[in-house]
């Protein structure tokens, strides 16, 4: 039976609540509550790329000092054997800050070739692709594990061009280069810009606001049609309430019903065969088809593994190629 059936596709459904969602909060202002409110999200684990919780007590955290530290923690957070247990303990992973993590990732790649900058590696051609792939690999693992991921970033000025008027303007954007921060911008569900409230006439601090609209002043946005463009004051409780109400309004308009994250995972669950299981499934099928379809079998293996390659000599890194070989052999067997 085919693993995918275009005539019987799965239908997307929205998850109620914060679980499984990715949020990016940024600001060029300091001490406006980015970290403080993050730590009030459900069952947080704080990944400390910089010292942002020195004044916040009782927050479980991982004290990271390098990209390799993050890789070790990320491995534990995403290990399939312990994932269910980890998700019982932690609902929200706070990634503070993205721009510091980017620098550490860059240093990690430079150290792999003993060079000072990315551009000096690979005999002067640069290690840009290695850098981009390393970032993608770790971020992709974390964001696909099912936690709510709360990214925090500093902001920096970037030149933008109005697509309608061609006017150039300067916008406050999350800090980072296109190979790293763009991945975060593409995958998050919400981008929020935090502005401090200043001091009232009575000399009291006014709570910050968070903006989810993209303006010429700052970058923001949301996948949720009914999420307010601004939330004042900016609190974790207020953000969760606003998100819940946005989903409920969307349900009412579309006539659909939101689901829990566990229900979504069950719908999207796809069983992957191990390396040994793939070989065990392929080899008898190849033997069966060899008598009548020798040329076709050889062509299939060559297409995915190369001339003269053997299925029995593959590694786990070639599982995707083995999946395609098995799929093509099954199709050939059904002809």
C-alpha cells in the first residue's frame, strides 16, 4: 500500500493552545519583559545563551557556553526514546537569544577547519553551506519535536524596499544573517516586536506592549487572522488568551473545530522503517523480481545509489534512498 495517497490527503487542522507553536519575540530596547514574560509560559525550560534570568527565580535552565553545549541539550530534548518523558516535564523551550546562538554556530563551523571566519574556510571559498546546514539541522530538530518554542532576539536596523512604491526605509528586524534568521522567520507562527511603555506622570513604570503587525518601523506578523495587532500590556497570560480567542474566532468563521496537539501528532504520525527493516524488505523483493525484471531492478538501484552500488553496503544516512528503492520495487512488483 502506498505511503502517500494524493486521492486521500490529510486535512490541516488548527491546534488550540500554545503547544507546538513557534514564537519569535524581538526588540532593540532592553529590560522590556522579553525574557520575564517568556518564563511565565507553561512549564518552561530556559536555554541560556546569554544571562537573561539573573533576576528571575525558580526557572529550570540549561547553562550553555557553546554551540556544542546546545547540540548536547538538543539531542536530549529530541531523542525519540525519551521525548514523551521530556514533554511531560517541559511544554515551552525558551531560546534566548537567537543572535548569540548564531554567533556560536558560526564559531563551531570555523573551528571545524581551524579558521577565524566562515569566508576563510574551504580554501577561501567559504563554509557558508556548512554553516547554513548546521543551523538548519539543529533548529529543525527542535522545532519538529512538538514543544512550544519561544525564540528571543535582539533587533537591528535593516534596509527594506517597499514592493509597491520602491521606497527604501529602515526597519527594526530580528538580528541575524539570511542563512540563519531567515529560517526562524519562515517557520515561526508569530513574530512580535516589544516596545517599552516608559514612565508615567506619577513616576511609575508603564508595562510594555507587543506588536504583531508588520510596519515600516518594525517587523511583526502572525499566521492567525484574529490575533490582535497589538497587545497592551504584554504578558504571557495575555498572549495565550489572545491566541486562544483568535483560534476560536477562526473556528466560528470556518465552521471547523480545533484539536489538541496530541490529536494533531496522531493524525500526522508516519511510521519510519529502520535501516535494517528497509534492507530486510528490499532484498527479498529484489530476489523475486530479478528473474523477470533484472534490467529494471538494476536501473532502480543505480538511480538512487549510483553505478555498481549494493543495497547491503548502504548506511543509515542513505535511508531516504532506500525508501525510494523500496517504493519503486513495490510499484514494479504490482505491474
